[in-house]
C-alpha cells in the first residue's frame, strides 16, 4: 500500500518538524517571546537595596479599587475588599485608593502569600483603640504610597486586645511581611502603645514626610531597614530606629532623619551603612549602635547629645561629615551586643528595655523606664566597676575590632567626661585620610585617642590631618611605624577652654589651627605637611615652643599630671627617655621598635603599604591610596557570582509574555503535531 510504503519517511519528516519547532521555542526571545522580570525580586533589583517597585510611587490608579472610609463604615467601589466588624479588609492583590476617616478600626491586608498589594493613601485618618491602625496579616509585599499633597494620620490606644497581643502586634503600623512606604505626601504616626512602625520582615522607606511619636521604638524592623528620599522626624521613649533580627542591617543613602530618643538613636544587630542623607540625633545612650560594623561613605551625621557617639565592632569612615557631642566615647569599636554595652541612663548598668517580638506586654510595662539614682548616672573614674568594664569591653576579642578613617570630616566634643575617649578601639586604629578634630577636657582620665596597645594593637597614620586634645594622664602616641609624622605634646599646665592651638613651619605658614572648645593638657597632632628634620612653632594656649622632629612619632612637653602622662614624664625633645609609663599604656621598646603583633591583629605596614584586605577585616591601602569608596558600601556589592548563581538569579522571578507572532508559531506546532497524530491513527486503521 502507498501509505505503508512511505510511512517511515513521513514519520521522520514529522519528527524533524517537531524538533525544529522545539528548538525555535528554546530561543523564544528571537521569536517575540518577551521575558519580563518581576521588578520586586532580589535578582532583578536595580540596586542592592531598593527595587524598582520600591522607588515607583506613580503607579496607575485608573483601574484601582476605591475605598472611602466613613467613620465606622466604608464604601467600596470595585472588587477585592470588604468591611467586617468596623475594619476594612483588602483580600486580593491589586491597586487600591483609600481616603476618608475610620474612627475606631483597622485597615487590614489579608491576601494570598504571593500577592503584591499597592495602596494609595489620599487623605486618610485611622484610629484604632486596641490594635494596629494599619496591619498586614498576609501578602508577599505591600506598597503604601502617600499621595502627593495628602495628609495621613494613624494612631492607636494605650492597650492592645488579647488577640493583637497574641499576634505579637507591636506598632500602629504593623506588618508580618515586607512593607514599603513611598510617595510625596505626609504621614503622622502616634503610638500610645509600643512602636510607631513595626515590621516582621523588610521595611523600606523611599519617600514621604513621616512624623512618629512612640512610647517605645519609633521604627522597629526585624529583617532589614532601608531609607532613601524620605524626611523622618522621630520622638521616642526608647530607640529611634531599630533593626533587631539576626544581623539585620540598616542602610540609608539619601533624605533626612531627625531622632530624639530616650535610649539609642539607631540600634541594629547587623551592619549600618550610610551612603548619603542627613542624620540628626539626640540620644540618652548611644547615638548610633551596631552589633556588627558601621560604615559611612557620604552624607552627614550630627549627634547633638549622647552617652557614646557611634559604637560598633568596627567603624569605617570613608567619607561624610560627622559631628559628635557625647559624655563618654566618641567612636567606640569594641564589639558585643547593645545589652552588654548600654551604659548611658543607668551608669553602666542600663537594661535593654526594648520589647521583644515574642513577648506581649501592657503599655504600662512597655513604657516604664527605670530611673537611676543620681550617684549612678555620673560617669567618674572612681565609680567605674568591674561590671562596667566588662560591659564596655563586650565579648569580642581585640583582633575583630578596629577603627579606620580614610576620608570625610570628624569632630568629637566632650565637655563632661572624666574617663572618656575620643577614638576608642579594642583593636587597631588606622587613619589614612580625612580631617579629625577631637576635644575632651584636660582633667580626669580622658584620652583623645585610645587603642589596645597593651594587647599589641597598632595606631597608625598614613594621611589626613588630626588635632586631638584631651588629658595627658592616659595619652597614647601614634606608632613609630606610621608613614606620616605625628607629635604628642604634653602641656606643663592645662590650657583653658577656647584656647588656640596652632602649628607653623619655619616660613611662618600655618599648617594646623583650631580654637579648642574644651580645656586640654595634651594634644596629639599630625598633617602631611610635617617632615622629619624640620622645625615647627607650636602654640597651645599661653604656651609657645619651637620643636624639631627627629623621628616619625615624637613626644614633647612635660606633663603636669600626677600620673606623669601616658608616655611618662618627658624632657623636651623627641629623644627623651620614657621614665614612667603607667600600667596598661604602650610600652616603649629598645631602638624604638614595637613588640611583634600577635596572630590575627592588623599587619604592620612595610614602606607605607598595607597588605591585601582579608575578608571581613579592615580595608587596607595600596601605594598610599584608598580602595574605591563605592566598593563595599553595602553587603554583596561587587561580589563575584558563580555560573550556577547567575543562572539561578537570571531565572528567578521571571514570567513569559506571548505576542501574536508567538501564538502563530505555537499554533503551527500544534497543527503539525495534530496532523501527525491523525496520520498515525489513519495509518493504523488501514494496516
């Protein structure tokens, strides 16, 4: 039969055609198949920290569901939302425009766990007496957009219902899932119970003018907290901004944040990265505290009031302008958790009074702050106890802690401390750039620069300018291994506040000058213009003296302190003998050499160069230059990916959109397959 005679060839042709169509679909983009990436998946973020959806507050509202709040009820134009028990519930993915007033109820998002929900607040006022005014029970991510020109308010009562407490609801705005706030309108949040905004997952704020008053934390996020383009004003009875989850980071790149906090201004369990924007903080304890690493590459930080200014395991200033007013340390790199190191309001025994996510408390319990006796609140050297020292030191070894300043400006002022440090590191200090001004009083045990010299750590300077004034009793000099000349000058009598300090070369040119705000009995200074073998004129208050530098790290003057200064009583001149360094201060070695560094410490420089940076260690210099300041500004930035990781990232979150041409090829493929099937059935009947 003819059909039987050519059946093999026909089957081969059909198979070849099917394979060709399959190959064509494998290269579908060339056929008009458009791969559209989800703008909100991590693999498709435009930056490390913000997705396109986070930054987009101008989304289309033409087909949005309209919700008008009407006191104890609401009218809804469209599908996806309903009213129940005085609450308005959004139950589906999509876009919603909300306006009006809800006098005692909540706006609730309770959708599928893969739903993305966009909500435009256009003149909304919501108060809930016993629960969050806005809450996200379930969604993939919610975008709360503040309409241009709109004024929106959320408030809550002093006590929450048992149902809310059982759900660990902790804020006027509360979310179990990722939440983004953007737009150009305003939002006022008043929390009579616990936090202003409380997010169990990521919280991202990319716009709006937001004012928060809270009895506990202003903003409390679990997984991460990111801010840009927003204007925040926060007044709290505890911390201002908190990222509390395991190694949860905080990142800010633009906008402004003003914080008045009874405890820490910013407190995180993870890294803090400041790439821009303006921070103004008045805090009862730390201005900024990280359990991990603090990095600033741009922007400004003004801490007008604090116990310690900035505290973290490591502190890395690559740029930006920092001004700190504190009663203890300015920069404190010592590691440990905030519970171990909180020293402000309780004089060394401050308790961490943040309310955990898994503990429900009444508003009375959460808002109480123990009041310390006046005798405990004074930070004097005589009152420092072993418990204080343990809390200050934390549980991190010195090789993990360091301070690195390579750019920007830093000013630290402390007019009340009696046992305080300007720069305090349990490990190394490296200054390779920037401009540093430190003024602590000349009395007590105040040390402008303090590092773990007794543990073999280093204090090196290879660039930048430094004027660091404080007390001579505990003063430490820069290492002789530094690449830039330094001088530690001890005054014979304490210079009064507002005294002038200046350094001039032999030509009468002023190299350094500062009207020092506080009294001082010792000054450490350095500038790239200083050279060995040259003579300079030093003016410190009423003292004027000519000094000649014979080595990189020089000490001059004579201490009036009973302790004889951190470097001991010295006669004038750089080669004076160290006759009485107190215990715990840097020991002088023969021939000016330092003891060999223990393993794990920052390697010493050779010929002004630093070795390659180990992972997680302090960034080092090569040929006197700093690495790209944009590199490493955020975790994951610039890291290389394996091919498997790239493939996974490329495929994650992608959807396929078919065009008319796509359907043409798909239809042709189906017809060929159906034709082959029909032919096979016909052939079977005629066999």
